[in-house]
């Protein structure tokens, strides 16, 4: 496998990006990064594209809700546009893959719900192809709560989706879901085109399991890459087609740019990125 390119999910610096888009991107470029993964881009694609170009950055992947009327984040929900509007905005920015970042837990708890998610993504893959791009899915931990006939809901989803539906695996959330993360990476094979490089202390129990307390990003103990529970090195080595190693913090432990720099250094020094 050719080594992946480093990227950073802009949700990591949502506050800083909102306050100073160009300045934030310039800081990422100064660290040596050349790629980002855009978030909340549909309402301002021209502005984001101009700022990316000015900073010498690209956003080959991006997160946008394709399967829900509202997009959940740890700190609140935002309304979602029609898929065609999403793809038009993504094309303006220069993306090649639009990734749905979250489908509510209850839809993963029944076989019918999982089948519906898969069917919708299969249809969206055809729509995206008309815009010259692909679609993907990014996990949290709710996909691993329920099992059907010995398969996790996530495994069932993989079985039901076309190979053209690409996968981005969040390594922290997969561990939180009780998964053997390197083994899951290996199982995903060439469908896995991106990973979220995220470390920390995994919650003691799956926060999306029925009866769990409500939680937000403030309750997470996330750490710089290589200093937490997540088997990042083994997971990255297990990939066969990972094109992007995307640094992300749901909650940065300190100064967000210093934390991004530390995770970037982990990837560079470990020989995990091109």
C-alpha cells in the first residue's frame, strides 16, 4: 500500500475556524499539512474554497449529512440539506469523497434500520457518481451495540452496501465500540480509504448503549496520538488502501494547534504517512 496522506478534520478546530477561517488554515499549512477534511461546508463552499486555495490546502474528503434530516454533534444538532446540494458544494471545494459522519443510534438497533441505511447509501453512490465523486460512511460506536445472527450492525451494513460505498474508520470510536481495531481494519480491506487518527482513554462502556447517560465532548478524555488506549500504529499498518490519515480530536486536550502538531509528528516520525 502506498502511504496515506495526512489530513485534519476541521471539526477539531471548529471554534478557531469559525472565528478566523484563513488564519486557522494558515496555521495548519505552517505545520506542514497539505490536506484537510471539511465539516459544515455546504452553506459556504465558495468561501471555504477561496480560503483553502490561499493557504495552499485541499479538502479531498469532507463530512456532510446524507442520511439524516439533522446532523448530531456532541454539542448539538444542525439541519441538513438535500444530497444534490451537498454534492454541488463539495464539487466547488474540489472534494472527491463526501462522507456521512453520523447516523442516530436507534437506526442501528434493528435489522430494518441497518438495511435502510445501506440502501440509501447505495442509491447515493449513484447520485454522487453523477458529480464525479464517491460517498462514504464514518462510524462512531453506536454501530457496534447490536448484533444480528452473529453479525454486528456494522458488519451487516458492510455486507449490504456496494463496494463503491467507501469507509472511513474512526479508530477511537471503533475501540469504544469494543472492537479489535487492527483486525477490523484488516477485514475492511480496500474499502477502507481513510481513518480518523484519534487517541485517548476509551469510555468504560459504549455511550450509545441503551440506558447510558447522555454525554458530550466535554466528557471525553482524548490525548495526542500515540499516548492513549487506541492501537494506532497496528491499525495503520493493517490497512491495504488507506489514502488519508485524518487527525481529529472531538475534544483537544490543550492548545488545538499544538495537539494537531503532536499527532502529525506521530504520523511522520512513525513512517505512517507519505
